[in-house]
């Protein structure tokens, strides 16, 4: 075999390999383009899902903020605003509660002797109950719900509980030592100890609120 023929055959084999390589490259590029389009669609879909979730979360939190704000204003007769802040911590969302008083952002635990927490916790419990798909009976037991609220605001708090009872169709069973809270009830049960025996005095006062 002459050198010219051998050289030609090597050239033809190289040309065939180059053609196959170019064809494989074209196929790979097509697959890559398709993958990029698919990824773009996936990212758009993911962003849409996140946007919807964020909107739902925002609306839900906004509604909760509105309801708790109404409770605070009803009790304290002051333009407080309840705020919920969700921040990531150790890869998990952490919820923080604040009360805004004008330009001030207050920690409800340390303000008003803790009375803000009493109002906030009651409002949140009622909201949570109202949003449950399978609700329990509309009865809520409250143990000293106004423990930290100052005497000045107790009548407002008692009125607020009475309004919640009417508007939400709930019955509150309240354990309290504060006469101002008991005075808002439809019926009271006063426990007293006589000669080592517990006596119960029942008073029907619902007609006073008609």
C-alpha cells in the first residue's frame, strides 16, 4: 500500500470521527438548550409558588395583626399596633411579636407590666380556635386572664371578653380573683371555705348586661 493511500485512509477515518464528534456536540447542545429551558420554567414555577405562599402568609399574618390590634385598642384605648415578624433562624422560621406605639417598637413582655401579653395571648387563642377546621366546643377556660393588667383597664378587658363571647358565640369559663372581671359574667360561682367545707354561691347577673 502506497503512502498516499494510507494517508488518505487515515484522513477519511479522522474525518468520520470529526463528523461523529460534531454530531454528538450538536445533540448535546440541543439537550443542554432543552435543559436550560426546563430549568427556566422550573425556576419560574418555583418563584410563582413562593410568591403565592408569601402572599398567603402576608394576608394571614396581616389579618392576625389586625385582629390583635383591635383587641389592644379596645382594652387600652390607645392606638397600639400589633406586629408579627417572621425571621429565619437555624434554617427554620422564627416568629416574633411586637407592639408599635407610634415610632416605638415595644416588646410586649416587658411593657405595661406584662398586661399587653394577657390581651395578646387571649386574642391569639380565640383566633387560633376560629381558624381550626375541626373546632372544639365553643368553650374556653381562662385562668386569671387579666393577671397582669392594671386595675385601670380591667373594666375594658371585661367588656372585651363579653363582646368576644357574643360575636364569636363562645362561652368563657374564667377563674379569677378580680371582681371587675367577674362582674362582666352572666353567672358567677363564688367558692368560700366554711368550717373546712367548700361552699358555692351562684349568682345570675346576665340580666344586668341586657
